[in-house]
C-alpha cells in the first residue's frame, strides 16, 4: 500500500523532470546550430529564411508584463489591504468569491472580452492621437490592450497572496500600535505593510509569472506582429504567442525546434521566478 | 487633524479599489453573457457546426468537452488523492516529501503552452501508436499533469482537516492503517476532495493553449478516446480568431461562463453544507 502510494506521489517529480527534459531535448539542436547567444539576442525571426532570433518576442513579453504589473499591482494591493484591514465582514464575504470567480474565468474569455471591448476603444484613441493618416498603428491590437487584459488576469493571484500575507501579521502588533494612538492607516503603513513585505513581493512576482506564461488572452489582443515596439500602441508578439501561433504549421526540423527553444526560455524563466517567490514567501511570512 | 484627513482619504481609495475589482468582474460576466445569450437555443446546443463553425451549433464541442473532462478527471483524481494520502498519512518530513511538494509547486507554475509542447513531443509524436496522435487521450494525459497539483493540494488540506480523534478511535477499535484510511479518513475528507475535483474540472474546461497542441481540435464528434476532439474553450478561440465568427464565439463563451458559474456555485454548496462535518 505504502509503496503504491509512494509511486503515485513521485509522479509529480517525474513530470517536472520529464517536461524540462523533453522540451530541452527538442529545442536544444537549434540553439546549438545558431548559437545560444544568437538565438536569444537575434533580432530577426524569419523561419522561411532560416533566421531564428527570439529577441523581439522577449521584448514583447517583457513590455506586456511590465504594463500589466504597472496597471494591476496597485489595484490588487489596495484591494488586498482593503480586504485584510478595512472591509466590513459582509463585503468580504461578497468579494472573496468574486476573486475566486475572476481566477476561474477561462483565458479565452478574457481574450474575447479584450478583442471586442478593449481593442476597439484603443483603436479610437489611436485615431484621435495619431490622426487618421498614420498607417499600421491603428488596429488597436497593442501592448496596451494586452497589458490591460493581463492586469485583470493577475489580480486574483496578487490579491489573494497579499491578503494572506497581511492577515498573517500578528494581531498583538496591530493592537499595540492602535493602543499607542496610531490611526488605522498609520498602523497599516508602519506596522502591517513592513511585516508583510516579503509576502507582498512574492505576490507581485507570482503575478509576473502568471503574466509571462499567459497565452490565449495575449494572442487574441496583442497583434502578434514580430518586431520591436515603438510605443504602447504598437502590436507585439509574446514568447507564448510565438509558440501557439506557429506550432500549428511549423514543419518538423529547424522551425519546430526553434519553437521548442522558445519553450525552453519560457520554462527556465518561469521556474526561476517561482522558485524565487517560494523562497521569500516561505521564509518571510508564516503562511499556514 | 492631518492624520485624520489622510485616514479618510485612504479609506476612500481602498473602498474604490474593492468596488472596482467587483465592477471589473461584473462587467466581464454581464458583457459576455449579454452578447452571447441571444445565440443560445436548442439548435445551437444540439446541432453540428456548419461552414467551419460560421453557422449551426456547438454540439460536438459540448460532447468533446464532456468526454475530455471525464477522461482527465478519472485519470487524475485517483493519483492525486493517493498522493495526498501518502503525504499526510504515510510519510514524515523527509527528503522525498519535500521534493514532492516542491515539484508540485513547480508543476502548478508551468505555463500551459509549455505543457502543450511537452504533450506534443511525448504523447502526440513519440507515443503515437498508443495514443493515436492528436486525441482525447493525449490531451487528457497532458491535462492530468496540469491539474494534478490542484487535486493534491486540496485533498491534502481536506485530509488534514479531519479531526485526529477519528483516526485514533478507528485505530483503537483495532482497525489497521489501511482500513482507517479507506473507511474513516477519506470518507470524512470527501467534501473537501470533491471541491478540489470541481476546481480541477473548471481548470480543464477553461484551459486552451495546452490542448490546442495536443487535443487536435477536430470539429467532428469523437467516437473513441483515440480520436481528436475540441473543447468549448478551443471552439471560442477557433471561431473568433480563425473563422472570424464573433457571434458564434460569444454564444459559446456564454455557455462556458454559465457552466463555470454553476461549478462555482456547486463548490460553495458542497463546502457550506459539509463544512461542519470536517472542521
């Protein structure tokens, strides 16, 4: 009995190793062929010419993720502070399930919402801003659209981890501060937030991981043009999008390997981010 | 006086953030449902798509989602529950347990497109003679790895929440470890385990990227687990992006959202109804 259970349990270890191994084995040849440095920092991605540089996609993913964090993190942290320190019980009971639901909405639905609601609004703004003459900058599919959608999608992660970190701060500390005559905000700012700092950092890092790894919603709103963005209104392609869009028609060989190579980069980045978050989260905050 | 002004100001900002979060959720739900609800009728739910999904219904996607979800859950739930039992009942905090927990955390962080790449390389290409290439089986094996951490974590919590006295009483009555686990602990933890399974179902029916690369996306009704299928979520993507039939995409999205709302509701009912028993 014990042995059977143990075999089931080690499946997850085997899975992580196998995923890393398979993606690596499939993608390594192309990295070896064009050179690791050229693969990562190559500025041209053109499979038909045999050029495989993923730097435009790295810039794309980076700009979308940065935008999502700028828009999403303040809202999420304020909401978490509100939930942990200020919200009446009734409101909490309303908003907690709402956050769960927000996390449960499929990413294609966020994508559909983005492409029919956010993208048209951005298109109108672009027309006003650039005038009707400007050419390719007017589709609305852009960094901004992807950042807005992702900022909503990372909310549940950032809110719930931050909220738990804030709630794990001992009540005695808060009571002591309040008893000394500090207002609730002073207590929150000078006692609770510093205490929960590492948990909040972990929350932001986890949100970042979610944004980097998201595929469907991004390819539905980001425009997917390979190239370096000129502004937040430029279309970009993300690392995830690169795989999802081209895998369907990539011929076996260099092209397919290059997409697996993109997967290697993605896998390593995400693993590093999450290992980092786990480390600080485990250390700094007492999460039950 | 000044700190009181700040206090008021902060309160306003925090209330606004809380309300904004709710508003965003409500906007998305109302928008998708209101755009799609008009499309839903008996024909939409029971007919085959015509002209690549431009017209007709979504019946194959509903059937595909159902088969696929059932296959994935039936493969994953026993494994996940067994792991949770091992972690809580049959082990101490040793190297393996730590490694298993770490692997679970990592597994739940892997982006879905990377799961897709893995599934494509292993299940679809390497194991083609066994899985039939792009098929429900390949998709389910990929999906299994995605939802395993969810099922393990929730089952573990549910088992930990079973009062110690239950276990002690059972052992005191002369039952052995195995009997205690199968007849006392697992039944007592069942509501929590079911909640985890429902969460996992939600993840399977909502996920798209990984299954685009492994499930095949056939528009026909699958006749066995070795044939390709498409889920509702894939159908939304394919109709919106490849076919350009937004009305069909909205109709499908409304069906999917309603399914997810029902799943969420069921979770809450299960948890509320039985929370007194396990905690």
